């Protein structure tokens, strides 16, 4: 999967990775979070993408979190892109474990991005575990300005806005807007 078009929040993610050890990418289903993580995996050195929706085995999940904690302990230069974190058994507990390790250890190189479609839960977990010390980026569907950039259009006219309304489904490859 290679998408060359980068949404505006892709650049916000790059900035957040430079400024924060932990970032929460929050947004509704199908708004582009996974595509952004895949683009980061392709373009950022030392990034590793994991989607927990496809890892139902609890032991395999434990192994992944041990790897993350080991990277934190050793201040390893690695970025973990953790998608669909809410599929992890005791996800909030795992997030708190990571927060504790980051608090106890002087880590500046290991970075972690948490995302999933249950934004309300992720937002609450971010606040409880990191007490405001994590980056948060809220994502929505394609904006009009992004659509213009995607289509290579520069004019803000009623016609281009109507095109946005009628053609935005093509961007998402929706078969129907119903």
C-alpha cells in the first residue's frame, strides 16, 4: 500500500514525533489514520508498524509490549506505530505500563504512536496515563483545502466546492455515500 498524497495531519505527526515521546492519533473510522501510519512507516527511519486487530494472540501481544519496554529501557532509536490499540487485552494497563517506564527512565529516543477508532477511550487513557504529557492529534475526514490540493486545483469557487461535495467519495473509494 503506497499512497503518495499526504494529508495535512501527516505533517502534524512528523512535528509531534520530534516534540513528544508519545502521541495519540485520534479520529473516527475510515478518516485516514492507518494510511498516515503506513506513510510514516515508509518515510521515517526506525519506524515499525503494528496493527493489533490482526494479532488476537495474547502471548504475541505480550511479546510486542516487552519489546517496546526493552527499547525504552535501552533508549533505543525506534518509533512504534501501534494501530488499533483497543484490540489489546487490557489496553489501558499496557499504556500505563509504558507511561510508567517512560517516567522512570531517561528515554529520549524511543517514540510511540497510539491510535484506534475508539477515540473517546484513547483520549481518556492518554489523560490518565500521561497527565497531559503526550501529544494528541485529532483527525477528521478530508477537508476542502486538502481536496483542492489532491485534485491539483487552486481556485476556491462554488464549482470546486460542488466538486468536493460530489467527488470526495472517490478519494475514499466509497461505493456509495448512503
